[in-house]
C-alpha cells in the first residue's frame, strides 16, 4: 500500500536510530551482572510500544527477568494476532573477535553489526515499528498483542507459568514470531518447523585434587582425556548418535517432503566457502539441508578443565566438564532425551572416574501447518512484498516457547523471520541487513491485512 511505503520512507532514519538505542543496552540474560540492563531494556521496549500506538503496555515481573506486554485492540470482533519476541541477547564473548563493539551498533556494507541485531532485537522491533506504521496511517486490520520476554536465550524458564496465569490476557487467534531466517532475499522462505532442544552439562571427576602430571601421569586417569573419549563415543563411524533409543521415536520425513526440501536453492560450494571449510560433516545418508533442519544432532558447546592460562603448568586435573546440546525433531521429547542421555553417559563412565550429569533446559520440536489461514496469509504477504512466493523450509534452531503456545494457549504459530543463516547469531560480529529490517516492517502489515481478510 502506498500509504505504508510513504510512512516508511519518511521515517527510515528514525526507525534505525530507535533500534540502535535498544542495541546499545547489554541485555545479556545469562549474566547476573547485567540484571540492571535487563530491566532498562524492558523499560525501553515498553516505551517503544506506547510510542507505536499501544493503548496499554506494562512490565510484568517473573521469577527471573521481566516480560513486556502491550496491546492495541481496535475491535473485539476482529482477529487478534499475538506477537512474540525477546529482548535478551547472547553473551558477546569472545570480545576480541568483534571488529566493532558488540553493544556499539554500526552499519558497514549496509549491514547492522551488534549483539542482538538479528537475534532478536532487530526482528522483534520490526513488529513494533509495523504496528506504528499501521496505527499512524489508520490501517490496522487486526487486534495486536505483543509479548516480549527476557529469558529466551536461557531457556524461557518462567514463560510457561506466565502463559498459564495469563490465558485470558493472551487470548488470540494466532502467534506471529520473527526469530527465524530466510534462504535469502532473492529466495524468500517461511520456516514451517523448528527442532527441539535438550541441553546438558557433564562433569567427570578423577583424583580428589589436581596432581603433578609427572609424578602421577600414567598411573591416575586424566578426567580431560576420559571425558574426550566418552564424548567421542557418542557418535559412530557414520556420525550416527550412539545413545541407545535415541532415534526410536524420530518421525522421518516422507519421500515427497525430502524431495521438496532438497529442491530449495542451495549452493554447497558457496556454503563451504562462506564457512571457510573444505568439506561438510554429518550423519551419513542425508543432505546438508536435511541434516540442519530435519535430523537430530548432538554437539559439544563448551569444554573445560585443567590449566588454560598463559604459559605451561604440568597439571593432571581433578575435574573436566562440558556442555552438550541435542537438537530434536518431531517425535522426540526433551525430558525423555535428557533421561536417555543421562543413563547412557553414566553407563559408559569407566571405574577410574565418577560422573555427574545435569539437565539445564530444553524445548520441544514443532511443525507448523501450511494449509492454515495464517500460513496462507503470511505466504501472500511475503509474495506481495518480495514479488515471489515463499519456499517452505525447516529451521534447525529451537524456540521452546512455540510448543508451549500450542499446549498452554491452544495457538498455532507462524514463523515469519527475515534473518539469514550467515547473520552470525550467537557468534562474534552478529549482523542484520538494513534491507531485511525494512523489508520486515514492509511485509508484516500485509500479514495483518490478509489474515483479517482471509479469516472472515
């Protein structure tokens, strides 16, 4: 609509400036020293909701970081869209690998560089600005509720309780989330599924104290060595996860689904070049697209023990630890997978060490229907703004709250993301294209328009 194009064109710089203000707040939910920053960011999100036209916005305390809720109800008889996003971000470490400050946003080559630029402040803020665009041009087609949380990056531990206690407040017809990616701006896509997550921490203990590696080495088991051997045994020669029962409930894709997925535009050579690798790795018998979106995985996310400072210290450590995540696909459950992992990891520990296994957090895999009114509205919105129909894809990441929306609120979700896989989310030099940011603001109002029309 021309009125939307005009408003967006007139306010582009302000929309960028206001996003930059959010990006400057180091809202790292995993680090307790940033608790004041979390509160400050929540307050900033609330103020932006009110400026965008919300009649009501509030900061809702939880057992952890607060949730920000806002709404603009124009007619109870119209459909209601519940927008979900998060204002918390991943830790920026390692800082030395950033080419600019993680909380000092800059634009280079038409890309916004900052922690949270894509995940998820940039994408969440598109909805706030899209609401402003609709309210200021008097074109809002649906009632809008926004729920922006501060604990997505640490497992959303308090969100389930919030949903249970606020079912009436959160009553809606569909949940709209922008925390995912597209294939490219030339090949727009909509993710129709997400993998679940089981996140564990393991600790291997040998002797009751750190030992001199010359005096005791060769006679006492080194926990780091043993931990590495145990981790290595979790995959077989075909890179198949070796935990008994791990694949028992995996729901395989149909032949038609596999065919459709692998017809999506994908250049393996370009993929390897962009990552700086000579060859891809993964479960034998599956393509890269299948491995990253439709198959379960097990990865070590961090490992530590012994001496890691400057210079040498010949120590045989008492303990070694690792953080291990498993991405899950439909059929698998996060709690059941945690139990399978714990039982197996304890069973493979040799007698000369002891192990401790802790489940940190998890979430369930989801598949969203492509025959729903909401998905069709999203597809038409993307086709309107991009000039071509979107390709349905499966996402490799996890948004645990999506399964909760269905189980607690009875709501399906549309994953209307505008990021790119190479946006370095969770890595140094996270970025988000300026084009993608504005394309999201342009597309979202069309979703509201078409969802209202198709829901009649």
